[in-house]
C-alpha cells in the first residue's frame, strides 16, 4: 500500500483532563442505564425503555446487524422508545416493517463489501443491487443506499478508482432522478477487512470529485477511519461536503463507545454538528453486555 498510515495522538493518562473525560462519560452512561434499569428481560424491547434523545441536533440511527438477537420488530420498538429515528442496513424487502413504527432506514443495503465497484468483473452484480436498492429507498422516501469499493484482488488503487467511476456513472443519473444518495463506505484493511480498497479518505474523496454529483457521498465510518488514519475531527471538517453519513464504533474492538476505548465521541459529535451536517449518525458497535443498555448509553453520549 503506497499511502503512508497516519496515527492519532495517544491519549494522555492521569491528567485532570482525562479524569474529567472519564467522569463525564461515566455520568452519561449512568444516567442512560438508570432509564432502563427496570427492564424485565435483558436484550429485549421493553415497556420500561425511556427516551434518551434530548437535544435534536443529531439524527440518530442504529445499524441492524449488531442486534441480531432481537427481532427487527423488537429493535424498532426500542428505537422508538429511545428517540432513535432510523434502523438501517436493511434489505429492500425489510423496509416495510419500519413504516409500522414511523421510522426511517437511513442506509439501505445493496451488494457485498468484498465484491465491489473497483473490480469490473463485479459491475453487473453491483449495479443490479444498487438500482434495486435505489428504487426501494425512493419508494419509501429513504435517503441513502450503500456501496463498497470491494477488495483489491491485485488491482492497483488508481485502476480500481477508474473502475469505480465507470460503475457509479452508470447509476448516478438514476440516483439523481430518484433523489437518493449513493454512499460508499470507508473500511479498514488493517484489522477487519484486509485487502479492501477504499481504506483511506483520499480515495473516496477523489471518487466523489470524479463523479461530480451531489448524490455521490461517503459513508464515514469513524471506527474504520481511526484504525487507518486517525485525525477524525480534522478529516471530517476538511471533507464535510463529501460526507453523507456516519457510523460509530469503539476502538479497539468495535465495542461500546464509552471510556473503555480511545475515541472521545462527544467532541466528534460536536464537530459534526458544527459542520452543519443534517444527515444521520448510526451506532454500529458490537455490544458486550445487554444490547439495549449499551445502545441507550451510546445514544446519550452522542446526543450533544
């Protein structure tokens, strides 16, 4: 890989500032946990769930896949009670379920992340999925459809970029007509997805520039970006015009976004708000304990 990796500044230990940070996060987590302490059955949607969204400056979403122990209906019920507006990364056939709860799917699934638009062999498959997802999103008035670069498979990054441009230009007109955004996700190739091409922000930004459409955006996954480059707040500020969606996750491990990990999400969320971002921020961490307790705590941490 020709691009040199950057590393975020290590967190300082034992200072008054770090103690303040821990106390703040602990207070947020404790307050959120108190709202759901009466849940009768761990991990299930319960009548005792209370709203934790208060400020209205972040449009909160939650990704479906980390909550597989819950049915989609249970997750939707919990989202409504917590004040979350969206449940995402759903297949087109799952979208009608959200209508029952007045929820949005802020990011509709399409093709796999392994076989993506950077490889011409997979263009027919990818484009078919993207078109189907655009149509489904438009039908339900949902804003975004996901796409992926896919793995390199020995394809140089510059060639993969041109291949991606060729693919996206075949569907961007359809996305514009349907008023749906196509969002390509940055993933890390160091820990979780070795060989994934769009692993540095510069690649995705160049793709957006070459497509030249307001409907072509980046899904900025903060967990993946932290592993590859760090410098999260500067990066999102510098590239705000190309970012259409955000995902969270604690690093290391993609678990809770509390003080067990290195990213300080209140500051990141404030920076997102300051850019004027009006899209959605989705929780995409893997809970280590009761999933809805962790979800409520994360939403409160991000509700700046």
